[in-house]
């Protein structure tokens, strides 16, 4: 079984010319896939025309976290610095989502990945939670504690997320944006307990699942987050078998 991981693009200043706009993915994704016998395929940001060949090569797709999705893609003006976005990357990942959906191949979106899926399907985002939820007691942007259980979420008991995480787990939290208008093919399956921010979605057959937290940073220390990946692998395998 082969699962693609959509690469991000390094736009940070670097003295190593080989890293200038280099495509990369986090080691933790490679680790969790290979531990369970899944072949990781890192998908670089290439020409859109190459996407069908990538989609044919893989059995499922993970879209990880990353920079903000450009608000022009959901008909809003940006309230963030222009460096917060990279529109070519947005277009590539959105096209990748569309191609995988057309082929009926499962997708797991994490943080930005969840947001990319929602925007691709016609939804919108809160551009900044601190602005839109000024009285929220939830610390959504806990960058300095990537492996800490920051806040509780309430999970729909019949969802695939609940099968792995249970009804009221605590999750890590490294995001300042979140789903606002949820695209109609998706159902909200988890919300932050104290302010109602969307934390997970899935579609009718769970071929698309998205979570706002970062299970890739937790799977080695929390079996529930590892199970989230295992359940995704099982859905991919079931599709391959059928």
C-alpha cells in the first residue's frame, strides 16, 4: 500500500541554496507510515498537469499542516501578512484533492490539510481565531508545546474520529485559523469543548477525514492518535482490496 504525503515548500531565508524553495515533509509522517508497512510517497509541488499521474501512483493521500490558505480562494480579503500565504501551493493541493476525490481514494487532512479540503469543496475559514473569538478561553496557538494536550474536544460518537479518539479527548493545538463555513459534503464531527471551533470533519463514507490538531506529533506517545492513522490505513486498504 502506498500513501502520498503532499510536500510543503520552504520559503524561509536560507544560506543553503539547495533548500531555497525546496519541497519537504516532516519526518514524523514517514515514521508512522513505515512503522506500519505503508510505503510513503512524498508528492512535490509540480505542474498541475502531473497530478493525475501522482494520484494514479498512490492509494491514499495525507495533506499535512503548513501556511495559511489564501483568503481569495474563499472570496475574502486577507487580514494577514502576504508572506502567510503561498497561492501556487494552495492551487496544487486543491487540485490534488479534486483528483483524489474523482478517483474515490481516501484523504486525511491535518490542520492546514483540513482547511484545504474545506476550501476546495466550497467552504471558508476564520482567518484569525484571536480576532474572531476574542473571549475564547482556549489556547489554540500553542506552538511552544507541540506534544501537550492543550484543550478538550467533543466528538460525535458515530464518527470515525470517535472510534480512535473517544468522545472527549484532549488534543494538541498549533493553529490560528479554523473552518468557518463548512462545505456541504462535509459533516462536523468534533468541536473544541469551550468555544465550539471545528476540530474534525468527515464526509458520508469517511473517504475524507480532516482533523485540526496534529496527531503526527502525538502518535508515539498517545495510542489514540496512532489509531487515527491506523483507521485511515484500514480505509485505504479496504478501498484497494475492493
